[in-house]
């Protein structure tokens, strides 16, 4: 089987799944669009420490492609698509992406047996248009905002996302909560939807000596470290995490909050921490390469997720893979993953008091890292890819 993948990047979870799927198919051609604005921002970010520029730099092709350990039967096709209006506000981006994808990828994609597209907008819209034109079945992976948020921004958004889901051959989504939304609010048949959780690279995210991890990262050896890894934007709930940590730091001596990631809110969050009197107890690392994240997770005593809404965050699986316990807001598919107090603790989103109490509780508990790691292995990309490969086979048989 030849598969064409259409996606916004070939890194982290998309790379993880694609590389694992390469063992089940003959070849994979991955089509990724980059925005020249990102390349300009990437260059400027070396000289200007401006949050919006650093955030736009994430669209640079330098950060959208990770060719490390790429399987021989996976080929990457990178192409430019210029736009200024952000993805989640750009009603015209689906058609623009379709036209560009057809121009650069038609010759290769028409040889595929199946198209697998990540995110219903704008990539799903483009893939559906091209798949219909070529008579190739399209599997759509709805990862989160494209299921629970974007379709309900207005009539035009609803109609476009509804078309993507209705015209797809099958839909993969990352949580039962997303599936329920697709069924009840978008009218999609349950038989057309499979829930396949996100996963993690079990070779990359595995337990290592905490002392070594801290020495490598130059972190204090005896601190109680709470880690968060996320883009710094409002939906990630960092305001509540910092508020919670102000209370944690007053009750847990030698505690440190490490926030790995960058985004438009960085300066505001740094100022907020200082105003709460904990500026010296909150460490903002900025963007760090994905290959470095296992070190940070192994260095932490607890991983904290403060998101206000989410599909099923990959970082949860990565933290569990290193044997690190999780304190997480009960959003999206998170309750479907943290199913036991052996792995972590759930809290209500947007409640800094409860978040603080549960972080303190987690820091005081004795966790069995082997138990956490063992549970996480069911979400390895190897296991997840097997489920997706079965969906491919079923779709091909029906086509």
C-alpha cells in the first residue's frame, strides 16, 4: 500500500505515527506546507526578542521538519504557502492549500492508495478536495480544535468542516469526548469514527537517572521540580498554573516550576510570576527541541498540565513514558488516559486552588516509576500504528 500524508509538520506526534506506520505500508509520501513568513520570523528572532516574532518563527521550515531516523520508505515533500491570516481565522486557507497541494503533489498523490490527513482544517479540506478529484479514499485525523472548537465559530466554518467529515472515508480522533462531539453536534455516523489515542516514542521517552538529567540541564539537584511543556497561549492555562505554584512554593520548600515552551504570552507570564513574588522560583526556558524534552521530563518530580481545553495531549504520554507522574486538568481525553491514581491526579480546569493542592499532594507521594512506564507502553507509537494500519486496510477493502 502507498500512502500520502498531508500534514502541517513532520515532527513530534505526526512524525512518530508516520515513522511507525512505515512498517505496515510499502511507502509514505508526506506533504508539508511552510509559510515564508515563518522563515523571516525565524531569522528576526535571532536579533529581536519579541514574543509574536518568536511564535511566528515556529512556522519556519527549519522547525517543521525532523529528518532524524527517518525510515527509508518515507519521503518528505516540503512546499511554500504564503498567508498572513492565522489558520484558525482564515476561511480561504483550505482552498489555497488545495490549489497548491494539487500543483506540487498531484503526480505523486495520484499513485497513492489512500490519503491520510492530519487536522480537518485546512489540511483536511485540501485533501478531501484532491481525494474526490482523484477518486482516492481519505482518512481524516481530527486532533482537537478541529473537532471541539473550529466547526462552531460560525455557519461558514461549520459547513466547511462538516464537508470534510462527511466526505472522508473514515475519521480518526484522539478521544471519546471528541467522538461524541462529532456524532452529536456534527451528525457523523458512529461507525465512521475510530478513537485512536496519541502516543509517544518509547525509545526516546524512557526513564533515566534523575541526577544525570538535572546535571545535564544544570538544574538544582535537590529541588522539587514541577514541569510544564506547552506553547504559551491562553488555552494552556499557564496563568492558573503560576497562581497555583505561588501557593505550592509557600508550602513546599526548595520547589521550582519549570515551563518549557514559547509563545505570545511569555512576557505577560514572566511579569505575572514576578508580581506574585515567585519570579525566582519559575523558570522559563523558551523553545527547546523535541529531542531535549526527555531530559526535562526525567529531571522533574511531577509533570503538570494546566490546559483549559485539549484533545489528548502528546506530552501526557511522553511524561508517562519517562515514568513521571502527572497532575492534569480534566479536559478532552485526559480522563481517558489518567485512569488510576497510580499514574497521576486529575483536577478541574481553571481552578488554581485545587491545582495547587494536587501538585503538593503529588510532590509528597511515593510514585512507582516502573508502574507508570509499564502502563505508558500501551500508548507507544508501535501500538498506535498497528491500530491505524488496520483502519487503512478496512478503508482499502471498502474502496
